[in-house]
């Protein structure tokens, strides 16, 4: 039976999302099953930039929809001012080494069969609807996450 | 034998504490044993707001006691300015969805038999005394944490 | 067979590095095998402060080398302004309790046989060379990290 890796993606930061997706892609190449559970700010990573909707949302939910990152490339760096290193500089350095950016790693994970779970409670609180997210995302409860995670060989909270 | 979840609560942020306590409550409802080990800033979550004491503390320890959050509802958000979303707005949105706030989840975890460990070294450094914390908190060393964690089915560092 | 702990050190913050190294040292004293995989900002912790080189680096890599922390004692606190607590105050409080600072815990981990892995991709992007790091650091791919981690009893992302 295949080994299993489970990642709880809580953070909505560019560099942490990059780390999580590099691990997910590498694990799939090693035939390890991978589940990523997106909760809280991590949900920003799996919004579909083309599908934002303001229908049937409260005022707060509309503000939230408009003010938060819409998809991978809008995520901020975890250390905006870490020694003066900005996201532009990091991307430039990555370009020179031919490391593909976040969106490419996300596409890779979708193609390679990573299982995408979205946290129902977080989505309700944030007013995010399933149709605003990437199509692979299955909306589940914390119980479904825990059942998957506790039966995995390895769990990370990122 | 019951499955076991072990959470090392390092962060003292409202949203991360919420994620940790939702997982702890959900796991208990699934009959999974849960240990939460509070270290560093995570200890802010298990201070008893009614029991702050300044007796027998150094000047630094007194300053620290007064300047840091005293219990769950005083914790800051991990992304104070994440796209302009403040804690008030998040709480407002949670209220509209009837998601109970942090203090209710903490009470739930205490009632449901989550094991609460407090890191002795962190408490010594911060000048926090056992009698200033919630009564369920047992003060233990990193060794006790590691023994519990490595024999669990799942470990998270939050 | 010995139990195994695997830590992915992503963060470059003083307090998180302290937590990780206290766990690594304690685990070794309990005869638990320990691997630490340093990626992204975590690499700042295992730079050798005496061996910074600017040879064969691009302009960005040179800027990066000079502007980021060079070794353990230069790391910032994760909550620079957490209730006004600065790093100086934390170190002062630690001194009063005789808790050794970060550098001592790093030396302890090196002496006690913790396995040090450095992430090849992160080092390439940041322009860090093996000879600028502590001598124990072995440069490996994400695949090597995952093989080690998934076969460990416990994994933490810090």
C-alpha cells in the first residue's frame, strides 16, 4: 500500500505555499499519496482568480473577497521585510535558477493527483463558495481531514 | 487502543489557536486522545485572566506579565494587516456564521478531556507560575512532551 | 531500532529555532535519532558566520548574502513587537534562568549527532554555497528529506 503524506495548509504566504507544493509534487513523483487540506488563509491559494463572485454575500464577505489575495501569485511573502528581501527580489532570484513559480507548482500538483480538501468552516466564515475555487477542491469538515491525517504516515501543519 | 493526536502549541496568535482548538475538539468527538503542549507564546492561551500575580517576580517578569495577552480573547491575529482584515472583522464574520469564539473552544477542550501540558522551561523563562494558569495545565519538561508525541499517531507544530 | 524525529526547519526566527534545537537536543538525550532539514529562511541558522563569501555570486545573491542573518545569534524574533517584548528582553530573561542561548543549543546538537540536511533548491535560489555553511550540513534534495521524514516516527514543520 502506498505511503501517505497529509499537509494542513493554514498559511496564506507565498514562500510557505511554495514549500508545501514542492513537497507535494516531490512526494507524488515518489508515488506517495498526498492530501492537502486548505484552511483559514491557506484557502487564498486555491481561489480561482477568474471566478470571484460577490453574489449572495454579506457586506463583510464582499469586502473580504475583494481585499484578500485572489489565487497563488497574489500571496504575500511571510517575511515582507526580512532583511529587506522583497517578493520581487525572491522571484528574480528564482528566475535565474529556473525554479518555476508558485502557479506552476500548483498546476503540477493538480495534474499529479494530489487530493485537494477545503475546510468547510473556514469557507463559511470567509464567505467563499465552492464555485469560486479550483475545480479539484472538495469541501470537507475537520473530521474528514482528521480521518485522512491520522491514517497518514506523515502530517505537517504549514 | 485509541489513536492519539499531539499538538505543540508554540504560537500565541488568535487564528492559530482557533485552528488548534477546533482540531482538538473534533478529535475528542472522534474518540481520539489529544495532548496539547503549550510552549513559548502558546502559553498566553492558557493563562487564567483572573489569576495574574506579580509576587516574587523580577522586574522583567512583571513587565512581561503585564504586557502580554492574559488569556484567549486577548490574543492577536497572526496577520494583523493581512489585506486589511482585522480581528474585529473576523470575529464579526464568525458571529454571523455562529462559529463560537476561541474561549468557547478552550472550554470545550477542557470539558472533553484534552490533556494540557505546559512547558516548564518556557514558564521559568517567562516567570509564569502554575497557579496563574488554567487548573488543568500540568507543568512538564520537553522530555515528557517528546515521549507523548513520538508515541502518538500524529503530531503538529502550530 | 531507535525511534526517529524529523524536523523541517523553514523559519529563520530566533524563538522558533530555539524551540527546534531544544527538541533536537532533548531527543538525542533520549536516544531518539534526529534529522533537521534546513530550507528557505531556516538556512540562516546554519550559515557559518566566519565563512561568508561573495565570489561567483550574482548581484542579487551578493545583496542577499550581506542583508540576511549570518548565523544563529543574528536571527530576529518571530514577534518583534509582541506586546513590546524585544529580543534583548527575552535574552535577559533567559540569562536570569541560566537557559543557554541559541548558539549553545546549536553546538549541542552538532556534538550529539543530530543529522543536518540543507535543501539544495533553497541554497541554489539564495546563492548559498556548501562551504559557507557549518561543516556538518549535507546538501540534499527534497526527495532525500521526504524519504527520511516519512520513515520517521514524528515530523514537525517549524
